[in-house]
């Protein structure tokens, strides 16, 4: 029996760490821009540890993920910095009660 595999099909190649793009920060939470190709939180295995959460925890060790974006998706991620904020923000996202104003550039 011949086992076939697609070369590099499962290889995770996150974008280089050029620092966090901080959009907003408060005592209770931080809002960051997630680049495409970066996991929101660590995946399974040491090779998939690099993620926005791990990078953020280097600055804010208490940071916890509130919601995720798919790896290929870029966008805005909210990380809670307090237990109460994590519960409240998670519930707001779950209930789709988050309202983000559009800012004209």
C-alpha cells in the first residue's frame, strides 16, 4: 500500500511577528487587528503555537480570547483582560449584541 501526501498541506506558516496592531486598550479589554494567516489562538501541536493570543499574552499575560476569526481571515479581535469582562464580552458576541461603529477614513 502506498501512502500519498500533499507536500506542505498541513504546514502552518504564520506571518512574521511585526508587533501587535493595537486598535484600543483599556483595563478590562484590548482590541487588536489580526493579520490573515495567523491563528487566533494556539492550534494542536507545538508547530501551531504561534497565534494572536500568544503574541498578545507577551504584553498582557492575563489576556483571554473572547471570539475567534478563521486563520485565513484578517480582522478585529477582542481579548478580555479581566474575568468579568471575559464573561460579559463572550456573552455579547454569542448573542450578537456587539455593535461596532463604522469610522470613515
